[in-house]
């Protein structure tokens, strides 16, 4: 026995649609079309500007700034939020990365030394997990590719190419210290001594203990950053001179001028 719903013989039957419902596509980088990225200041020529979507431009001004080549192509400085990648020279360079398809290609564009340095920097910031990146290998194993996919997604989210976004990433994400690696820094007393000698030479006086310790901590951070894949720390003497000139600029200039006058005065008097 079967049970069926009573039907109206005069009712109109609507056939099923022959087309599938439309679903908003995603672009190559995995972002839906309606996602706007953070504003980036870019230089565009008039033809380039006409090819951009109006909703991707927040505003701009006429510009002839930039290098010699850019000045010859008068254009516009605009605030851009569209799904394109901006390079180091603040021009739109390409579409978003496709992490699944381009991870190997982007690693292959680097030399061996560049790839090792790049991957070590990512490892120091936790992308390879708490144990870090194993020494050796080709740089193309499954973990390396997975980490590169993650970094390409990050680059897409910031709207910048790898070269443009890497410095930003290294600044925003501090190195993870304590991953089984002993980091040796210059002895604190040596840093204090060099800084004190430098202040005496440039300022002709000692500075406070608090100012000395502030420099000690700053220089140790530079050395730790270098040891974990960051920017190379400057020579201690150079760093000390830079700090004094930056922190005590007017005083350093005045003392230097007095020293020069003293030398000239002695030369005039035949004492030098």
C-alpha cells in the first residue's frame, strides 16, 4: 500500500531550472571578490588608473614624484584597496598569488643562499613549529612547501609581493627565542664601556646609568635579532656613535663645533 498527497489536476507544474545557482567565484588567491585589502599608497599612470575598479580607489592626487623613469610618466598617487599586489617601488605588479600552484615557483626564483636565509627567518618566527626548521634538506620538502603556501596567503592578505611584504613581516612578528638555540650576546660590561667611551669622545661628559642601560638592552636586541634570522647587528662602536648622535644631536654638534674652533685657535697661535 502506498500513500500519496492528493493533487490538483488543474495545478501548474514548475519544471526544475536548467541552470545551476550562481555562486560568487573566488580569485586565484582564495579571496572572495568583495574583500577589500588594507589601503596601500601606489603610483599609477593614467592608463593604469582607467583600468582599475572605481571601488578599489579611495582617493589620490596628481603626482610627478618618484625616480627619473617615474617622473617621465606623470601619473597619480592613489590609495588602493583592490586585490592586486604592490611591489617595493609602490607600483601594482601582479594579481594575487595562487599559493597551491605558485609555492614551488616562488621558492625556485630564489638562489640557494636566498632561499635558506628566507626559510630560516620564517623558522625563527614560528612558521616551522616549535622545533624550527631542520638543518640541511633541499628547501622543497613538504613542510617547506606548506610554509611557503602560508606565507603567500599572508602576502595576499597584505596586498604586497614577497619582496615588499617580507620586511613588514619581520618587523611585525618578533623572533621566537628559546627554540633550543643558545644565543650569545656581547658582555654587558663591554657594551657599557664602549658606550661610555663614545659619550666622552662626542659629548665630553658621562651620561646617566639609565641611558647606558637603555643602550645595552637595545644592542642586545639587535644581536638577538641577527641570531634568529633578522637584520645584521652593526659594529658595537658604530652603534654607540649612532645612538649618541641620534639621542644627543644638538649637544653633539655644539661640542664638535667648539672642538673645531679650539683647533683653529691653536693653529692661529702656532700652538698646534
